[in-house]
């Protein structure tokens, strides 16, 4: 509940910042124009953002025939989360990572890179996909789309600040123009990153509840972070505004959890999941082989089912090697 409250407050602050920038540049008329621009951009992003992102990363949709184990895993987890079956995509990218997109659960899509399916065992893949389904369940894809749109529109206003600054309705003159040009994009970036980190923590928690095994996700996050440091994601580097969508930062960012980080500190995330595992009696302990964890039942609302898994061998690290 606190996570949702914080997100709501941050979104309100970002909207107020955007309208305030419009007011400083053009008075009441500028504020109204800024609001109309924000609404228009949000409507466009609402209907088209998922297609744009999937196309940007060259994601290809897969069926049960092409990827039976991966597809069935997503379907079982979606059932556990009480969600409609999302479209399943694979991105031909060596860096192990994943993201979710879509304007609502009925039009959602989850995507995993080939590097993720190759480097993680089936338990860890299940933990990652449960995290992405948590984003869908929480409607984080829509929240972050709106956030990114408003932040982008605010940066656009800042770029045209000198042009709008000549308006006689500007209540602060050239000082207001300079403040908007310098401080508004910076403040928007800080708020956007804070919202992103808040939603990642919440998706970790809900995702662990969906698959019933917090340590699956904890083990996956550790492997993903180590790989992301060594393997470049060129498309993400070229489109840094989409970095917040991924389960781990695809960019080569600093380890510290600071104001400009799109993702929480990884150690903080792992420690929270380990603490959550200690509160769940059915949570398994890490197995000795491959850094994974022993498979176990998924329990939710009095029901019990099993996430599909494949036993690892020395020659096969996961079901999609």
C-alpha cells in the first residue's frame, strides 16, 4: 500500500512540475497548453508504446509450438497471478534481461532475451517472468509510460524555453526561463527514476508471491546483474529512455542506489527477497548445483500447482540451451 501511495504522490508531483513549467513560460495559457500536450502524448503512448518498444528491440512473438516449455511456464504463472495469458516475445540479445509492456493486462506482452533463456536455469527464468507478470498485474507498464511521456514533454518544453520565454504572460521573465531550462528536466528525471525504483521493489515482492519462491528471483537477479556488467545491450544504449522497462538496468550504470538510478541497488533487492523467503515456510533453500534452487510447489489462495521445470545436468544449464 505504501508503494502505491508513494507512486501516486510522485506522479502528482511530476504532473504539477509539468504544469508549473508551462505556467512559468506562458502564464495560465502556457499551463493549459502544457496540460493539453501532456494529455495528447499520454493518449498516443497509451495506444502505441508497446508496439514501438517491441519493434525497437526486434522482439519476435513465439507460440507454444516454437517454445513449449517457456510458453507453458508463462501460462502457469499467469494463471497463478489470475491474469489473462500475455503475448510472449523473445529478443535476440546476448545480454540476459526481460521486460513487460502493454496498456493493460488484456493487451500485455512479456519479453525475454535469448541470453536470459540460455544463461538461467528454469527456476530462475520462472522467477524473472513472475516479476514481469507482477508489472502487468500492477499496471506498471502504463504508469511508467505516462511517467516517461510527461518527463519527455517537460524536456521538450525546456528545449523551447527561450522561445516561450518572450511571452508577456511569463510571470518571472528571463529568470523563470532559465529555471525551467536547467531545473525542470533535472527534477523530472529525479521523479521518474524514483517512480521506477518504487515499482521495481513492488514487482519483486508481488512476483515472489506469484511463483511462491522468492529465492528463484533472488538467484536470477544476482546472475543478471553480473552478466549485464559484462555484456553490452547496444539497442538499450541507443535508447536509454527505455532502460527502466528492464528487470535489471541494461546500461552500464554505477552500483550505488542514487537519485538518477533507474533501478534499486541490487543487493537491496536480493536482501528483501531473502527476508521474504524467511517469512514463507514453503520457500526452498538454494541447491548446490548451478546457483539455482530446488523446485517446489507454488501455493496461492489455497491451491497448489507446479511451475514447469527441468532438472539441470552438467551438459544442460536450462531447458532452452
